[in-house]
């Protein structure tokens, strides 16, 4: 008969080769491959604004007099145009018209802002090796299955035999 110590030793030896998945990951880390992907995003924003212009002025100084009931220029003393202002004066039929012309096209200003945003993405790929069973390993797998089947049958037979002995002895 098989001694209980031998059976315990057989079980310890059969389970000693087992290792947990976490310990296996620590001992044999999987191969990793890291790729870096650079992505460029362009954002265009159209903006507009009013630009304040400095004050500008023009000047006309003239002496007027009345002749035969009509107003006439006696003497134009001074005419000063500004940087963007051109003054004008007109006298017709006793009506004095003065004014200035201003170039207003430079008041409105529009521009585009272009921002380029760069983002880096790292992709990790874990490569798992594929193992194939060779002939020797296949033989050991089948022979281990057969050995376990025989051992299980033997244990069942021994238990049934012990149960029958116990039943008959009563």
C-alpha cells in the first residue's frame, strides 16, 4: 500500500511548479514597444478692432469785409492743413462754407491670429510571445494526465475498499 507520507510528498511536488500570474509578471515582464505620435492642430482666429487716431486739425484764418452789400475775402492770413485733414473754404452769394475732409479708411483694422498647438501621444504596445508545444512537452502533458487519472482511480479504489471493510466489520 502507499504510505500517507509518500502521497503528501507527491502532492507537494506536483504543485510546487505552480506560480501566480502576478509573480510571473514580475519575474518575466512582457516586451513593450513605445511609439510617440505628434499631432499638430492649427487654430485661426479673425479679430478686428478700432484704432484710436490722434486728434488732428486744420486751420483757416481770413479777414472778411463787406463791399456793396456782399461779403468778400479781404485777406487769407493763414491756412494750415493737418496730417490727414484737408480744410476747404468757399464763399458764394454771401454764404460762407467751410469744412475738412478726413481719410477714414485707416480707422478700422482686422487681422488673423494663427496658433499652432502640438500634442504628443505615447502609445505602448505589449507584445505577447506565442508559445507552441513541441513533441516532448506534448508527451509530458498526456503522460501527466494519464498519471493523474491512475492516481485518482487508485485513491477511489482505496477509499471504496476501506468503506466496504468498515461496513462489513459492523
